[in-house]
C-alpha cells in the first residue's frame, strides 16, 4: 500500500481538482458559495463515486473532513486572493491553468483511485475502472453544473489518459509489488499521454454528423 505517500497524493489531487473548480467559478464570476460548491464537487466527486461503488463503509470525506476543508480553503484562496492571482491576466490564460491543473489531478487520482480499489479487494479490471472514474467524475460533475460540454463527448484524450494511467499502475503493482514505483509509472503514463494530447492537439475520432434531410419533393 502507498500509506502516507498515498494520503499526500490524494490531498494534492483534491487540491488541484478543487483549484480547477474554483477557476471555472472565476470564469463565471460566481460568489463565494459558488466557488466552494464547484471546488468541492470537483475535488471529491470522483472519490465519492468510487467509495459508493465499493460499498466499503462511509464515504471518505464523511469520516475525515480534511478533503472538504482543502476544497473550501482552495476556493476561498482563489476568490479572496484574486487581485494578485495569475488568472487575472485573462480568460485564455485561466483556461490553460485549468487544463494543465486538470491533467495533474487526473493523473494522481487515476493512481490513488485504483490503489484504493485494490486495497478494498477489487479485481484488477474493476480497479482500473474505479481509478478511471475517480480521476474523471469530479470534472464531469463540474461541467454538468455549469452547463458546459463534458469531456465525455468532446473527443478530448482525457478519460482515455486516466484509463491508461490506471492500467499501468495496476499492472505494475501486480507485477513488481512496489506501490511507489507503480504509482510513479501510472501517474507518469496518465499525465504524459494527456500532455501529448494537449501539446500536439490529439483527439479521438468522433461520430460523423448526420447528412441533411433531402429537400421535399
């Protein structure tokens, strides 16, 4: 198990995802409550779904509110610190921060989500699926709340990158038995694929649009 290192990775992932939620709230000029809600749902949404599906007891943030406090704290830092925060440069720069922060959080959560699933006794395939859900569901909730097209239908290599990272982690964990090595390999694989997709403009093929209806006879 990753132990203390896993806890730190989880907290960093929560903070980074909460940051993306707060930055989206900034784009929408939300109030402090809106900041807190978007940061919290983005930060803990994926882990909540994972714990509910595992059915291994109370959801993690109910028994230990540290993750909630991290989310709200990040939201308030962004809201009240906006005069000196770098996102004041404009929406384009703000979006770049969101995209790259999202990539970091996704990579960390793909690993910690799969690790927690393995620790709860889930088989390898289920652990990969749960790692992918942990890494992506918070961002999906965030996009649904603000009425934005989610990454599921946008063609972005995002969920694919999370699944790749979770797969690398699980395979390395079962092969080498070293959780830290597996975490480095899995997170690196997820972030590397996402970074290449961002930098080179890679995307998944999309279903072609329907042809227009023929004119009436």
